[in-house]
C-alpha cells in the first residue's frame, strides 16, 4: 500500500503519513485506531513484541532500542521511494554476504 492510498483511507494528506513514518510527528491514539482500521489489523498489531518496562531485561542490547537504529530508519524513509527500494536491495545483498 502506498502512502497516498493509506492517507486516502484514513482521510488525511499523504504528507502527514510521511511525517508519521519518519517520526517527525507523533501518531495520536485516535489516528493509530484509524490506521489500524485502514490496514485491517487490530491496534495491538503495532505493539507486538514490546515489553513492559518491568518485564524488560536489565541490559537492553536489542538493536531496536538503539538511537542509531531510529536515526537510520528516519533517514531511510526520507529517501525517495524508488531509490529506497534500491538501497534496501543493496543492504539485503550485503547482509547475505556476511
């Protein structure tokens, strides 16, 4: 699904979807509900695999908790979609050679 298609289903401009995707804007609970309905998934889908702080291990070596990972994702989604696919394919190929 493209950003435009999702935006149309949710009833907002695609630029807003881009801002959510890059982390420039936070997603409100009501907007998350709208997005989950548009994608036909429960809102809990976006939280699968997350733990409560009380249940989290003392040492957080999880790559998704690193600042560098978030920065990389934000930068990645700022790349135009056609170039982003090429970069993804390159990264996947490089990752398979390790």
